[in-house]
C-alpha cells in the first residue's frame, strides 16, 4: 500500500484548514513525525491516523479511498498492528494501542470490542500476572460473538487457542486440551481457513500439552499431522518447530538417534528461515545429544 498518498492528502487538508504541523501534532505525536508522514517517509500507525483524521474533520476511512490507494478498513489496520505486537510479545505497546482505541466509537460494536478485550486479557495475564482476571476477560470477549448453531469465526478460534495456551502456562493440561478440542471441532467443520496457521498452531499446541503430560507418541502424532498439513497447504509457518518437537519427544523417550535425525532437519529449516536464534540453540542441543551417543 502506498502510504505516501495518505501523507500528501494529510498535508493538503492541514493547509486547507490553515494549521501548522505542530498544531496538527499536538497531543498526537511529534511535529517531526507529521513531517515524515507528509513526505511519505514513514507509515502512520492506526491510532495516530484516527486522531489526525478527527483533527482534520474527516472520517478515517477517507484516507483509504483516495486516488488509486486501495481501501483499507481502519479496524482491520488496528487488528493487523495488534497481531504483530502480539506475535512479538510487545505487550506494553499492545496495551497502549488497546487503550487508545477504547473510546473510539468504531470499537463499541461487538466484533470490534471483542478485538480489544482479547488483547487486554492477554496483557492482564502475561504482564500483570492476574491469571483468573485475564481468563475471565477472554471468556467475556468470546461470549460477545460466539453463538450456538453458528460456524465459529477464525478470531473465535484464536481466542480459544489463547485460553488453551494460558492453561498450559498454568500447568492445567487437561483443561488446555478441552479448549484445543473445541478449536479442532471448529476447524473440521469449516469449509475454508483463510489463516492456514490456525490449524498448524492448534496441532503444535496440542503436541506441547501432550508432551508435558508424558504422552509422547500422541504428541508426535499431532506434530506429524501438522507437518502433513503444512506440506498440503504449501506454507512454512510452524514447519521447523513441528520437526524439532518430534525430536524433543524422542529425546525425552531416550531415543537419541531418532531425536538427532529430527533436530538436524529442524536446524536446516530454521537456517532457511534465517532464524539464527533457534539455529544456535539447536546446534548446541545437537552437540549435547551427540556426546550421549559416544
């Protein structure tokens, strides 16, 4: 998407209402950032763009409808940014974005409010360490849209995966599997997944829970199902992690030679993804296991 067009339009609107960059920036960001946005040197984040639009007297979606710029719904942009922050575990930045949008009228609708509550629940659980409060907020978020006799949405599946992950963190593996099974049922009944990684994450998370319960064969079976899914759908998300987890199961079972075989595969996969942190960890792991073979 060409954000430079948005920057040019912001400049035109600002000059049209006769305010300076500093006046536009006040309470939103720095004057320097407004300057860079107007020059097309940086992308405005969703919250800043919303606040800028209010100050300029236009609807935020106006910026995604101008010229040849494809329309991008504001809520979708917020969701994209929250997803990136969640994946990188940047929880402080994530909650700041949530708080910035809580009073936005666009986020009073159930589906959009759910998005904020989901991420707020993650913050409360992961950062404030309030397990029950975080879980309660996630269940409330889920209840906003989840109804019987309705196909489960992908976001609802993701919230269930989050709840399951929290129970794994609390070492309540049986309860985690109960939530994962709800997602499995939903995946099996849906005709199409836009986000293929949901099934991969499901199978990987199930495998992790089963491993912690000492059910290594079932865990490995779940990983193999995930690998098959990745190959069939031609996507690499989780492919390396699934291979490593099989190796980890073999290691726990004392089957070192088989463990090394899968660790070697996972090292090659992580190297191809330029994930040097995992590559270094697994290379050291391989050396340690090799010594056990001597």
